[in-house]
């Protein structure tokens, strides 16, 4: 199986470097300064235990790839960039190849299924950072991360087994999960705190706000009849596999939303994280004022070009009222 890593940022960069260093066939699709840096100098992977640079074949768009039946596409861009990426895959002739969504939230699989029949959800436990072109940081040891993978909307197949075998060889712990979306909803509960961490900055106390966002979400998910699997700190699979720890010379910034703001990319994923809860709340008649306030917060941070840590817990309390 050749892995096409579409979006070589924090998650895609760690996955691509891990596949390359374990001798597996991988091709990246990157853009901008990241594409230039990887072509010029390779991709540097830093973890608590290693600091290595790997050469990585990369193109700028799916149109530059001659896709074959043994290709698997790994969607590794943020949700707000996925629609354009799916369009580009269709235009490049991708049809029956498995498409794996290594993305937070629960929107990507549904969108991909409109275009492709063979769609797989992946729950990604891989705390990683991409701030500088040419370098990605994974904050976990001894494995780089944990993946749950399964067909969307349910079941598992040979592509999931092949994905798990390749990822286990690349120093991840990957598990076939016939109810993968339950696990992705569990991850969504964790990601409701992304915009909170991004606004307050790393290590700042949130005064219980993330818990409030999760409580609101749980009421909504119950009303919608959506089952959830906990993949948070209490997930027993983490013990001895996923120890989130310091990487020499790399200060953790506090999640993927904070990184978008730090890099000044002009967009964040909040509409597909807290926004998913707001949407479900509206569909099922459950109020979600705290999650709705997080959408306003994200919009304000983008509008005012604010960086992580620009706000205080008191600012956020005032926003929710
Ligand atoms: N970072 C983390 O710790 C974790 C992230 N996740 C999830 O993983 C997903 C990816 O996040 P993350 O890795 O942080 O995101 P990043 O922004 O770090 O990486 C995505 C990369 O994809 C690039 N990209 C987007 N669209 C295209 C395109 N059409 N062609 C080529 N490149 C493209 C982006 O370029 P550009 O910068 O120009 O936009 C960026 O380099 C998200 O859903 C996130 O929530 C899950 C677990 C942990
Ligand atoms: C914060 C983290 C690592 C886990 O909640 C994550 O999934 C993200 O950065 O989006």
C-alpha cells in the first residue's frame, strides 16, 4: 500500500515521517513554505526521544499524482480545508481507493462519502505541533500516537487491517474499531477545549469552562441518541503507550487550534468542533450557549488577529454571561 498523506502539517507530518523512517512507501501533498522546505531539506521529526530528518517525496496537488489501486489517501488537513481537497482528489481521478480521515470532528467522513465509496474514520490521539516549515513535533512517547480506525459509517475491512499493520510498524498503536464514530465523538468532547486553550494560552486554568462545554455536549448527544466512547485520559490503552511529555527545545502550544492562530493561517476548526454541538443542539432543541459563545470567540480571535494567550478566563466568562 502506498500512503498519500494529504496535508503535511502536524498530524500529516508526523505520520509521513513515521512511515518514511519505517521504510514504507509514502508521498506527501503539501503547499506553500512547507512544500518548499520539505523539497529543499527534508522533514525534521522531533519527539521526546528522537530528532531526525527524513527525505519525503512531496507534490503540490493531487493532479500531479498518477493514482493506482494500491494507494490509500490519508486526509490530514483541517476540516475547513477538506472540501477543496476532496474536490481536487475527484478531479485527479481518485475513485475506489480508501480515503482515511485523520481529522478531528465528525464532519469529514460524511463529506468524503458523497464523493467516495470507501471512506474510513480515524480517531487521532497524536499531540503534535507544526509551527515552522520543514519541522514537525510529536509530544508523545514511546509510541507516537494511538489510532482507532474503521469504515464509515460502521464496520471494518481489509483496508483497516492494512492501515493498522502499517501504522503499528511505524510506531503508532492502531486499533480496528467497527464503531469508529463513537470513538470520534469521544475525541470531539476533548476538542471542545481547543479554542479555550487557544485563547488562554498553554497551561492557563480555564475555571471549569471545558467541563461546562462537555456537559452541554453530553446533553445534546444524549438527545440525539449518539453513543460515545471515552478516548480521554481514562482510556486504559494509553498506559505505557502514550505518555505526553516534553520535547527538548519545544514548548507545547496547546493544540491544533492554537497552532492555526499562532501561524496566522486566517482560519480555525471551531465551527466543526464546538459548532457540531451547536448544530446538534439546534436540531434537537437543546440550548448550547457556552459552545455557541466559543464560535463567537473564534470569530473574534480571527477578526482581531489575536494570538494564543491573548485572553483571560475572566474575558471568556464575560463572553458566556
Ligand atoms: N495537531 C494536533 O495535535 C492534532 C490535530 N488533529 C486533527 O488533525 C487534523 C489536521 O490538523 P493539524 O495537523 O494540526 O493541521 P495543520 O494545519 O498543522 O496541517 C495541515 C496541513 O495541510 C495543509 N493543507 C491544507 N489544505 C491543503 C491542500 N489543499 N493542499 C496541500 N496542503 C494542504 C495545510 O497548509 P496551510 O498551513 O497552508 O493551511 C497544513 O500544512 C485536524 O482535523 C486536527 O483537528 C488531531 C489530533 C491532534
Ligand atoms: C489537543 C489535542 C492534542 C488533544 O485534545 C488535539 O486533538 C488537537 O490539538 O486538536
